[in-house]
């Protein structure tokens, strides 16, 4: 198996594991969800909350793509 493929599988597995372990802990500590934060920032039913979310997701995907394509 190629090294990049092993790294991708390892990162995906660690991301799933951290999500399963960290998110319930943060919820138990009382951290508000992303929906609550968006409503408090933009208000109920505001289109800018959707735009903000899409831009945030695109930035994350772009940074992940850039980190995998960077020369080693």
C-alpha cells in the first residue's frame, strides 16, 4: 500500500475516533453546538449562516487537499 494512502486511512480513522470521543465530552461540558453558535451570530433563518458554513467547509477541504499534495 502506498504511503500516502496509509496516511490518509490513518488520518481518517483518527478523525472518526476523535469525533466519537471528543464531541460527547464537549457536549457533556456544556459547549454549544455549531447550530447554536450560528443562530447567535447571524440570527434565525439568515442566509449568511449558510454562506459562512459553506466557506468554512471549503477552507477545510482546500487545506486538506493542499496538505496531501504538498511536496515532501
